[in-house]
C-alpha cells in the first residue's frame, strides 16, 4: 500500500471524526436548548448554532486539506442567515434568499471549486 493511499485513508478517517464531532455538537446544542426554560433562549439560536457548526466543520476540513462539502456550506450559510433573521424577528423570504445564494454560487463556482477540491 502506497503512501498516497495511506494519506487518503488518514484524511478520510479524520473527515469521519469531524463529521461525528459536528453531529455530536449539533445534538448537544439541541438538547441544551430544549432544557432551557421557554423564552430564555432567543428565537433563531438553534439555527445560528447549527450554521456555525456546519461552517466550523468545513473550516476544519479546509485547514486539514480535506475536500469541503458544498452542501453543508450552503446549509450552514442559510441556517445563519435565517437564524439571524429569527433572532431579530424578521420574516425573511426563504425562496428569494435561496435563489440569491444559488445564483451567487453559480457565479463564484470557478473560484470556489479549487477551495472545495483542496
């Protein structure tokens, strides 16, 4: 077995650990928020936390030269945008924002692909 395949296996194992940590943090956050008395935690907090976890896992992937997940990047960004909207009591137009983010992604794709491939 060559060094390249060992390196790829190590990256895959690290990626699985990062995903497990992300899921673990997500479940812990939800549990903590459910334990908090009604009205203590502002609306949108769980979306902001979920978005930060998704973006954080991708940051860890990036720092370890592991391929980023475009899906979790998009979901993390959307969660933060809508979480901040809920936090401030705004009713954001989901479809319009989704279209803007998808359109921006299409325009930025040539510059984003090398980052995702890293």
